């Protein structure tokens, strides 16, 4: 029996609650498909800060590197939100593990489950047929640029007094843009053959370089793929105006962060948006949402983004297409049966069909 070693990182807030459901699904898939998933928890985020003083202990990084795949839930929370720039933050653990594992491609599939067409805040005819893949650059840009904060800068305060100054820098290297562009074009070839490259080339130098490189890669190696450039502000609007016309959307780190939360709502809830963070080595799978402090500890979080991240793991890391399909059809069948967590329920959902986190996980497992 083949054994896959999964490094599981429950993290903070709803993280441990949804991770439990991800593990249940892995166990069910293992049973049905005759493999074993050996899950081992490691610390990240606020939980790691509390236990060790830092958001990503070396042991976690070592465990991740030694695993066949990493499954993350979510990190962060008000407990660790501080204005002290010297204090460790949970989010730094996430950024560091992405960087250390070289996970420069973040795939965020935005798909409508037909049973959920009514759960979107957009009209059903607008969301009908939405099926896009956001390809977010994940290890460059503003998130990793030089930054600094000054507290006593001459003239930075009001009335010419000393005050604060801070900066973050948005920087990209040619190879970083080239490789993410290739990922987008490759993805498009397996889909509907269209890439929308999102930038702010009318203002930013990095964006002008981005656009030039994306077109060079396209013209040289992917002329068969349709390529459009969309300025990011327009993209934010088009996403809710004509979401079904997007196929692959490729963009830099922070634009991708923002646009993917927006796109998630097209599907009804951020609790539905899975993701895969890929590089050249071990990959990491993570829901796109955060630790949802507002509902943590209540057992009501939607575990489907976590479960659909497990689906992506089966597909991308283990080449288990049939198992991935089984997870997807189990989720589809649960939704078709009218079962909902609170975030995707509406006024017409009967009370007995509104499930908690664990019951939703069980409903999926029953169908695998
Ligand atoms: P969030 O994604 O945690 O929550 C935004 C909203 O969506 C909240 O109303 C929340 O209840 C809801 N939501 C999110 N996931 C849900 C789910 N599975 N089921 C039902 N509802 C869900 O974003 P936030 O509130 O801006 O951030 C909270 C914390 O999470 C912050 O500390 C932030 O840094 C962190 N964060 C972590 C990650 C990650 O670990 N990958 C991602 C985003 C934010
Ligand atoms: C995400 C999150 C993270 C990001 C934060 C928590 C660092 O918002 O995965 O989308 O911005 O990448
Ligand atoms: Mn985000």
C-alpha cells in the first residue's frame, strides 16, 4: 500500500476546525483508493508564536520539506494583531513557508457549483457558466520587497514637525514574470485557451515590464492562446460585470490576493475557494480564506474550501485524478442535496439543511 506523507498545518481561528474535515476526507479517499495518507501536524502562525515565539519553527519547515505535500488551513487573528513592528506576526509564517518552498504559482479556481448559483450576490444569469483560474504570482512583489518604517522623520508630521514615514517596494525580476506567465499559458491550453493578464501598466513600471514579458512569452511560445491585457481597476469591475468571459487570469501577488477574494464571492462564499501553491518541489494546498475570527470556535465554518484544496492536492501532487474527481462529485452531490453551511445558505434553506463544519465534512465523506 502506497503511503503519502502529508504535513498538516492547522494554524489559527477556524483552521483546526476545517483541517479536521480535510483529514477526514483524506482518510476516506485513502480507504476507497487503497493508499494511505499519513498526516502529521506541525505548528504555524499564531499557534507557533504561542508555543515557540516565532510563526514558523524550523521543525515545521523541515517537516514540510520531508513531506509529499503540505495541507494548510489558515493563520492569524486579533490576538496577534499588534502595532509593534518588532513583534512576530502569524502571517509571516505563511509568507516564509511559501518563499522557502519556492511556491511561486498560486492557482485559485473559481467555479460555480450549479446548486449554488443562487448563493451568489450576483444575479444567476451573470454567474452562469463562471469557470476561471486565477494564477497569482506568490513569492514576489510588495509582499517580499524592501520595507521600512521611521518614527522620527524630520518634516513628516503635521506643521513641519517630525513624524512617521514608511515604505514598501514592489519589485519583480524578469525570470519571475516569465515563469508565472508560462504557468498561465500552460493552464490556458488545458482549459479554454484564453489568458487575461492583469496589471497597472498605465502607472507602474513593474507592470510595464510585466506586460512586455507576458507578450514576449506569448508571441514566442504560446501564439495559439488568446491574450488580453486588463488594467487592474477595470479587472475588478469586469469580474462582477462579465465573470463568465474570464478563463485564466494571471497577475502579480497583491492584485491576485485582492481579486481572488472578490472572485470568490461570485461563487457564493470565500468558504468555497480552494487553492494550490506550486513550485518546483513539494507543494502546499490552502483555502484562499483566512482564519475567520468572527466565527472561530463555533463549529459553523464552511470546510469546503479546505476539502476542495485536498482535491487539488490529489490532482496536482499525487496524480490521483479519479480520487480528485470522487471528492469533487461528493461535494457536488452534497450541494445538490441542498445541504449548506451558514455562509452559503439562504432564506429558502430549510433549517435542518444548514449544517455545521463537522456535519458538512461527514456529508462529503459519506459520498466518497
Ligand atoms: P477571512 O478570510 O478570515 O474572513 C473574511 C470573511 O469571510 C469573514 O466574515 C469570515 O467569517 C468569512 N469566511 C472566511 N472563511 C470562511 C469559511 N470557511 N466559512 C465561512 N465563512 C468564512 O479574512 P479576514 O477576516 O480579513 O482575516 C482574518 C485573519 O485571517 C487575519 O489575521 C488575516 O491575516 C488572516 N488571513 C489568513 C489567510 C491564510 O491563512 N491563508 C488568508 C487570509 C487572511
Ligand atoms: C491569502 C492571505 C495571505 C496573502 C495573507 C494572510 C498573508 O490573504 O492567502 O490570500 O495575502 O497571501
Ligand atoms: Mn487573501
